[in-house]
């Protein structure tokens, strides 16, 4: 009388999640970070899914994988389904409202978290959960929105809410400035893996020549900024991340700050709107409006800055 519903059993949910994350982010490493599993676990799950479906989902060498026709057909439906599951779970949770936001590490540490007390005081019923957003990602599984730096070309997207126009500056401690004759190009160069092109972009649009130098690498911009504060050299940092330190004299920027081709913005996931998200969006815009104009003014346009923190 009834059709056997198990005759066409679905593949493993973990395998589907692994494929969706890997296909959406474009990298095994990013999918592993998002799912909080190992790289090999993601690869095994994707291979298991391919075996269960009897089709290839990816093609090409490991360092340049591309979706096959089957993979491209499967991805949109899975992404929509997982987004709907996340939204449904959030809506049925009792007692207050959960808000899940993913944010780039440096933006979180140097701008967002120091201001969060005002949001929580104004909205005590909102339980805010922060996740780290990978450097190049524009979405994060389970997050209703992501907060990151985006190129100005993204600002016309309907899901994008800009809240601060970005600017870049080469900063260092007053002691380092004194030793280097107030010239950041003569200081040891501090660089961030999440924005490796920061120095060349800054030098080009400031109209100066970047001399050859060995860069001291750091994983994130806020690590490089802290190294500059400690007197280890000069780092190129976004103005909103170092406003307090420059205004208090802990950091100096002899060449000023240059308006960049990017902005701090929130990108909302499809179907993720909620009262808590509306409140957080309004708070972000209000906090962004409090940011003073960068020292040095709009001396140049940094169109090559593609929105990395």
C-alpha cells in the first residue's frame, strides 16, 4: 500500500555538509575550518558522497579543483536546504533570540568586540554568537550574516550594509618613528598573511617607491598591528582598526591614511532576516557613524584593495 521510503535513502548528512561547504568556499581548508574537522575528514566525506551518488562532483588537480556539471547542479539546492534548517532551528529556540554572526579575526578583535558591550546593554534579550570568518570567505555556515571588508563594487548588493568607508595607513610606534626619521619605509616591514598586498598597494597609491626589504610575516593584521605597537616595525592597517591607538599617540602614521576602494560591511545570508539581525544592523551603522575621518584625508584612491581585513 505504501511506497518503501527507504528504497532511495539519502546519502550521509555529514557527506552532504562536507561537499556543500567545500563547494561553496572553494577550498578543502576553508570547509574544514567551518565544519571544525580535519582536511582529510572533509576529503573522505566528499569521496564517500561521490561513491554513493555514482558521479564525480569535482574535477582537476587538488590545488585547483572545479565543480563538475553534477556538482554545480547539486550545490544550490544543498545550500538553500542547510540555510533553511539553520533558520528553522534559530526560530524555535526558546528564551530570547540567538544571533549568529561570522566576522574576520582582525575586525573582530580590534573593532567589533571592544564595542559589543553597548549592543548587549541595549538588547539584553539577544544572545550574540560570534564565529571566525576565513580571510577570503563571504559566507559562513550557520551564520545569519558576516561582517568583513568588501570592495566598493559589492555595496550595491541588496544583502550588503556598509557601515564604514575604509582607509589604509602605515603605522608604527613613536619610538620606532624617532629611530627611522619618521619614515615608515625605513622601519622593519611587518606584513599580514590575510592581506599580503597591503604594502605594495599603499606605496603605489601614496606615490612612493617601496624599497626592497625582508618582511616579517604575521597570520593576521591585528598581530602585525600589535607588533607595531610593541616597536617591532611598521604595518599597513585599516583606519577603523587603529583609531584609538593613533588618537592616543600609541601609533603614528607619518604618511597619513589613504581612502581605499573598500568598506566595512555586513553581508546578510538569504532568508536570515530577524528582529535581532535588524537591531544588530542598526547598531553597526550607528557605531560606524561615530568613526572619525581618517587622519591625512582622502589623499588617494586605493582601488586595488579588494576588501581584505
